[in-house]
C-alpha cells in the first residue's frame, strides 16, 4: 500500500497523527474521539501507568533476527497489536470502518469491528476476513441472539462482549465541544463545519452523497437508526440489566471464541473463566467510562496470574512500541490500540492506518533489539523494574480547554 509522501514525512509516531487530526476535524468530532469522562483522571492515568515501569536491557545477545509475530485463537498475526473497536469512525474519515479494516489487513494485524460502527458488519468482514466483532448487548436475549447469529453468518470467529458500559458515561467534554445526540446545529457548530473544508467535503459530503445519512448498522435493536437522531441516544442506555446469567446465555448460543472487554478486577476475570469465556480484554474504555478507574496496566499482572489459561489482552492509552512491550512483559498476549488508529484513518484513510501500523511495528523491532530480546514470547516481568514513579502528566481542565485534551508527547 503506497503511503503518501507528506504523510510519511509528517507522521513519525502515533502522536503526530493526533496533531494532524486535530487540525483536520471539527472541534466537536475531535473532542468526541480524544476526550474521556468527567475530569479525565482515568484517561491521564492510562498514560501515567507506563512511566511506572522501566526496562532492564541485556546486551551481547544475538538480536539480528527479531520475531514479533503472535498466534491467537488459531490465527497468526505479524505483530502483537491490533485495532481496538471504535464507534463512529465513519464520521471522522470517509468510510472509516473500511479504512481501518483495509489498513489492518495490509499490516497483518487483527481488527475489531465495533458494534457502534456505521458500516454493516458483513461489508467489513469482506474487506478484512478474520476480523473480530465487538457487541454491545442487553438483557434482551432474543435481540442478542439475533445479532450473534448475524455475526456468525457473516463469518466472524471471535465475538467480544463489552461489559463496562452498563450506563452511559458522563462525558462533559462532548457537550462542551458541541457534540450532542441528537445533534443540535447552532452558530458554533456551523462555524466549525465550514472552517474545516477537507472534512466537510472529503468526509461528510462524500458520505451523504454516496451513502446517505450515517446510521448505526450493527446494534441488537434499532439497526439502521440515524447516528444523530433522538432515537440513537436511547440505543446505548439499555444495558444496565445485562449480567453474568445473560453472558452464560451468549456462551451457550455462540460456538466461536468468546471474549469479554472492560474487566479490571481479578474477581471478575475468575467469574469470566467460570462462565466459559476464552479471553478477556483488560480495559477502562480508554478513560471514557468510570473516571478514576484504575489503569489497566497496573492490574494486568494480577489478572494474568489469576487466569493463566485464558487469552489476556489489554487496551487503553497505548501509543509506543515500548508501551506494547511493557504489556507483553507483564503477560498480555495482545495490545489493542484505539484513538491513534482513528486519527490515522482521519488524516490518511487506509494508507494512514497501514503507515501507523508500520511505525509501531518498526518501533517494536528496534526496541526489542535494544532490550536484548529476539522473540516476543521470551518477554517476561524480569525485563522490567517497577520504579514506583508516577509522574503527573496532567489532565484536561474544566471549561473550554476540556474540548481539546492535551497531547502526551
């Protein structure tokens, strides 16, 4: 896949995609992607957690050949990271869900399709065979099973059930930036749209012309509901009654790999194992749900120790190859990365996604060589030193500045 020269020149790390996306996207959309909940302590804490651990490299080892491929659920991938599920990517980039799928397929990494994607799950699977599907389920087992059957019929082998969204989070950042559901056009929103012509014509205009108004296509109920309608607001508030018994029902109905996403406690992962799941994703939803929730990296070792027979994965706050290696050393089998891939699709489409994947892959290869490790399987907690240091990177302040959260450089 050819990478545009400007993109290759300006984007040297995951951070650079965020800088360009901030310029390209109207503030409400950028704020929706970048922001967390309430005071954004959880979001900032995710990045702070990586500073707790420092590497203890070994030297004079043969690192001329670096192997970073991994195998999960019977499939092999070129690198130990993948694309996390993200809803509404088709709002930030034209056919954004397909851009993620195409870029991930080119890079040979797993891509998780969001239940809140605006592109039909069947179309995405055709673009990226082997993609995983993430579902938002409720206590309505009939609706759940109908969606699960559709997912299986489309060819998905791995189903991920998100479990940390019992209710909608308090995302004040969205309201301050003008991102509302239903959408309420005003002078400020109109100005943002008009002053971002590349997004207006390159994303919104092309979408409306070729596909019509964006709609949710993959939810158990309300399939086809317009993304910014009043009805859409209710689609994400019906999960408070979903419990372990309901998950057991999904396990009985779904014959493929079953993973739950959004666990942070040892007690819950033990229960997950008892209910027959094949894997878990340790996550605080990128700091977008419960504010001040613990950073996933800090609880990862205890979770891995509690359920060694499960495939333990992680997300939230990953930006560098060194971040990925720290999680692998602490026992994770795969790292899922969200916002940076959203930004990459916004500024470069599928080529942007592929370029970011290549940057991360190169970082991992270089960092492994400098660490003195030639295979990701050989990483272990002994390559890390817990320094106990928690630098205060900061979080978004209240008021207008919360619409543009800080970039962690």
